[in-house]
């Protein structure tokens, strides 16, 4: 993308087409086909999770295509646009791009690929993983998709993270819990329940890991716990309900595969997760750590404390916190600084000494930024961020092509500012009678 001053405004945030097409030997994977293509497959899979805007991903693309062609018919090679399909990336703990995972004998325990980014290195790793898979099968230790489908009666360990609830234990565990609960009401004789069981069990383990236990998957035998079945109007099996603190339970009407269940659980988790931290730029480390870790970092420059006092500053910070909450699913970084504290940074973002409060959204990977043109209010900022999130809004390169020097400053103490103390002037030796009265 080009930026021509004064003539063409372009967008850094424009949605970019995926890096692969149907003509490639790389199989494009989405939440719709991932379970069918990968999880239920007997084949070994190498899957790249990428973002179209990521430079490292763009450089990997020709090598990934070359490896896919070489491995055709031997090992499956796929790619997920994890920027577009964030739930699928989140399901597998993708935090940076590109991330490459190897799905071998046990599709629910994908391994991270840590090798080189050349087609030769990728092919070599694939063949090594294939050799291991074949040896496991030869020794009878294969952990394929169909293994481990044990019924509830068998007490198999694969459902260790599904919490069994009863009439007696339900309320104290679920009602008023700060966690989100997805509860399956089942009947032991129900064929659909038996089909759901391994998916529910696998999802429970993955969701527990991904949400640090903040979203829980549970099961209730509705034929035994008839009080619960009556209370929640259970008429068919399986019925899945979602329980959140302070809200009436709602029916889960999504797909019954583990990937569908996990995706919904992660959405529930992000809906209930705390907003990102709002950090003051007191050092270079704060700026770089935040901006390097997120696709965008939102930087506000607030008026000097002497211009607003503590209450005025807090009102601006409250607006930012509300916007951080509203856009928390975007997983952006949020920063602020006081006017004049980081003057070099202000200049590089075209703020430069006037018009406070100001806000810039920065893409640190491309060193481009967009400026808030509207009011520094919930409405104005919401409009600005909404435009960015759908790929609109004019951008400019960061001055100098890199972040400038960041000064280490003391964090704000939360108080009103104080004027600098001036030296007292001693007037005791001045004889005012000698002054010209006309000058007074």
C-alpha cells in the first residue's frame, strides 16, 4: 500500500485477501471445515496460522506452497487465516504469526513446529513426524480420532474435565458463580448424547486450558436429576444451556463438534474477560512491549495535569477504559501519556504540541498510524475505532519510520498538579519612596 501526501489516503487496516488460493496445494481451513478436514482425518497435517498483513507470513508463503506441492499425497498441508478466523486461532493458542502446528496421531494434542522457514526444513520435519506416526501405529500405540470414545458408564479418563452436576450440587456450583457454565443435559440411552460425548469431553479440556478455568463444561443426567430437568424445561436430549451470573440461562444452538463448542466457549470468555490494561507511557519498555504484542496500539495524549486537574484527567481515562472494554475482542493495546512528556513521540504521530486530548492508532509492524479527527468522546472515539476495525480511515507513516526515543518519567500520582515553586523575592531593601509614582 502506498501513501501519497495530500493526494491519496490509503488504509493500513484494509482487509487483505488470504495468502493462498484454490489453485495452490495448500488447503484453506476455516472453522467450518477444520474439524472435518483435520481433526477427523487419519492423515498427518501441517497447519499454518497466519495473518495476511504479517510480513513474516508473506515471506513464508512461497516456501509453504512449495512444501505443500512436494508433500502432496503424503502429508496434508493447510493454512488458516487466523486474523479472519480469530476463534480458530484462539482455540489453538495462537499468539503470534505465523504459527505452525503439526497434527499427528492424536489430533487433540497438536505440536508446535519450531524448525526453519524454508521448504526443505518444512518437508524434513513433516517426514520426521510421519515416521513417528507410522512407528506408533506399528507398535499399536496409535491415538487416532476414533480411539478413546468411551461411554460415561466406562468411566474413561477422556472426560476428566467435564464436571458432573446433580440436583444437590448444581446451585452451589453454577448459580451466582463468576465463571461461565455450559451445561449439557443428557440421558444415558440417548444416541445423540453418546455421539456428543467425546466432542464435549475434548472441548472441556481445551476450554479449561484456553480460559484458565473461567468457562466450565458440565453434564447433568436428566433422567436422575429430575428437579433440574423440570426447572429448566428439558424436553429433548441433549440440551445445552449457558449460565452466566446475573442472567437467565440461554440455549446453546450451535454445532455439536468440539471446534464449534470451543469457538462458542471462547466467545463467551472474551465477552466476560476484563478489558485490556490502560498503561501510562513511563518508559520505552512500556511502549514497545505493548505495541509489539498487538496488531494495533491506541495511544492517547492527554492535556497537562495543570490544565485539567485530577478530575478532568480521570474523565478522559474513563472514556478510554470504556472504549477498551467495548473493543476488547480486538485485543489491541491501550496507552496514554501527558502532553509534553513524550514530545518526540507526539511529533512522530503528527500531534506535536497542540490539540489535546489527541489519539492515534499505531500499527508497529508497518510503522503507520491513523489519527482521531473527531471529538475525544465515547461517540467520537467509537466512530474512529469502528472505521479502523472495518478497514477504513486514512493513515500516514510514523515520522522517522520508527518509534523515537521515549523518556523515562515518573508515573502520575493521581493528584492535581502543582505549579513549580518560585524563589521568594526579598523586597525589604527596596525603598518604594524612590520610585517614580507615574511608573506605579
